[in-house]
């Protein structure tokens, strides 16, 4: 069983493509059950900024073809132009980076880990994630926890919701005399409401299809809950609108927003759409008294504030590589292929020695960031170099004669034969990380 990741994200696909692939949970379950025919397993990570399929299968080529076919069917042929693929160790590293919020639109934001966990639980409930992918996801969650604990990446982060409020303050200078309308009382809506309160907005209104959720939110953060049926009328009062619902169609169009212009005396209206699919039709921006932003516009704003997180992201990237290596080493031991564990141990020892030699030769002029980059490079080379032999040895592991032949050849070629008597379990706990980071 090998792992592949196929998907698209805000880095590769425009919003028009991503929103076509934003599926409600029942449809996600259907996709998972179609792809995860035993022994194949599948995980679908679907957020406003990414749609990714992780598939573990003994026939990787067929699994990849089916995944691409499914994404094309859901998002149209155009979706294929924006796909990326990661295999083996690369797929592991990508998932670990996603869960650790290193591949997010807002690096370091806390929401993505919860979203990946929800995706895992959905796949588990659908019977699409069983043994192998369960261990992969557990390792990804552990990696994300280590990143949050050992770096300050979360403390330097700006959420999508806080970015939306920051933009509102740029438009209006201050919000103390403004009325803000939050449409949707889910996680993003809650964040937006809290940030608006922190920005001392004059009046906060929350509306949601389920009135009880809107009432529960304002009970926590303050403000007024109003029925969803009053949505168009509420536009007459609002100066700032932040949307984040699961509506499959736009809630605000040029027609229904334009209809309240006269009643507002064409007072400026600032609208931010954090939903995928979009809650605000792009044509709304053509109204000269309305300023509207969607998630791709927010990305541009966030990019200007990434410098503060760059150093912490560098540290987090090193931790991810360490955790990928640890997982692969432990998997080799667990799968009963001792020569793989010994080969990885030998490679890591060589990499560590060469990295230390290089650092010593370069003297004391290196910054800590540069040292960490060199250490991470050593580990990344080990991971990529050993991926193919690991795959081949594991593939024949169930065929005793062929497995023994290849394992023996590998042991002989790499000078591991004399280590055969060494206790393999020691390898899985040996602190041989190139970066020397804490466990």
C-alpha cells in the first residue's frame, strides 16, 4: 500500500474552479465510498482554499487515474489543469504541512487542523479510512501539535476573519460608528464577530439560517441576532457585511443589493465574502457605492503580512521533515522489513555527519535560520533518496523468496549485512534526527 495526494488549492486554482469542487458532506461521502473500495483507502480534505484526495492503494496508478477522473467529473475538465500530485514521502510531507498550517492561505492559522480532523472523522464514518490512513492521519495531527507547541507560528498568524476586519478598518478608518452584519454563525462567522467586537464596532448584527445558532453566538460575543428572512432588509442598516455560509448559490446579487441603494441613500457598503462557493456574486462590485472582496482578494492582503511568520514557518518546516522521517522509519519496523529500518538509520547517520562537517566548515557566521535550512536539506535528501527502494522492498514484502532476495541484496550493497543481528526496535526510537530537534 502506497500513498498519493492529488488536489488543487489557492496556490494553483482560481476561486471559480475551487468553488465548483466545494461539496456538501453527503456528496463528499459518496466520493469517498466510490474511491475507497477495499483494500484502497481514501481521505478527502475539502476547505474553502483546497480540495485534496489522499489515496492509499496497492495499485497507485489506477488509484491516481480514478482520483483525477473524479475531480474532473466534479470540477469540469478545467480542474485537471490546476492539479498537483505528491507520491510516497512527498504525499506524507504535504499532508503534514497542510495539517500544520504551513500550506494555508494564512500561514499559521489554527482552523485548518480542525478542518483536517473533521475530514478524517467523515472518512472514518464512511468506512473510507481504515488501518494505514488512520496511522498517517494520527502522525499528521501529532506533527501539527508539535509545530504549535515548539514554534510561535500560531501567535504570528492572521486569520481570514481578522484580515477581513482589518480591511474594513482601512476602508472606514474606524468602526465605532458603523453597523456590521455577520451572515453565517459557523466557525468563520464566529471569528469575524469576535474580531469585529475587538475592533469596537458600533453595532453588531448576526443572522443565520438556524436562528438558535445566531442567538448562541451573540450571547457569547454580544450584538443582536436577527432572522435570516430579514437578510435583504438588513442591508439597509449595514455598513460592513461579512459572509460565510454554506449556501450553494449567491445570497447577494447585483439586483438585491442594488435594490436597497436608494433606501441607504447610497451610503458606502463594504462586503467581504469568506465563503466557497461565494455568497456574493462578483457583479455586486459593479455598484459604485459597494466595495466587495472575496477570498482571493483577502489572500493578496494577507500576503503583505507574511514576513512576520516567515522565520517561524522555517522552523516548522524542519519539524515536519523530522516527523515524516520518524513516521517512515517506524513504518518500516512495524511492517516487518528490518533492512529498511537499518538502511534508513545508516542514511540518517551519514547525513547527520555530513551536515555537521559542512556546518563546521562554514564557521560561526551562519544564522540559526541558515543552520536549520542546511539540516532540513540533509533530512529531505534522505527521504527522497530512500523512497523508491522503500517502496520496492515493501511491495514484495509478502513474497518471502523475492523479499528476502531484494533485502539481502540491499543489505550487501549498503554494507548492512553485519548489522543484521542488531535489535531492530532500537532503530525506531534512536534520536538520529539531522536537525537535533526535541522529540
